[in-house]
C-alpha cells in the first residue's frame, strides 16, 4: 500500500510539472508574425511576395517543408490557374487565406511566380 501511495504522489508531481511547463510554453512561444508585404510604390513581384509570405512553409526553392512541394508540380496539381488563385485567396486545409493581406493582383503575381519561377 505504501508503494502505491508513492507511485500516485510521483504521478501527481509529474502531472503538475507537465501542466506548469505547458502554461509556461504558452506564454514564451509567441507566434511568428508574417513578414510585411512591400510598401506601396515599390515593385511588387511574385518572387518578392513568395519570399515574404510563402517560403517559410513551402521552402525558398518551392521544395516543400511544412507546406507541400510546389516546384515542378504546382501546374500538375492546378492545371487551371484560377483554381490555384482560389486556394491562395481562400485558403484550404492548413493553408491560411490571404484574402485580407494580399490584393487580387498580388495573389495573381505570386501564383504566376509559383507556376513559372520555381524549378
């Protein structure tokens, strides 16, 4: 019986430490803010937008990462460019919507870059 009390006490201490660690990590781990899009008056290219908004998930070269590979396969996945524009605009699955942060012209520019500028 004494051994059971020790096991229960040890388990309670571990659970408390896990809860404290979790709460600590919630406050320490701030989500990364997206890179700003270039200011008005500067040249807005699909490559620039890709580098600041897409590369962190899809890789600088489009080779994938958290997000799927785009280089060399995006036109196969989206034969119709309008379908790809809709995904970038509205989001899908774990991909966020960019409707509030990119203009339609910027979405079209970055989609064009992924279709022709990535390996």
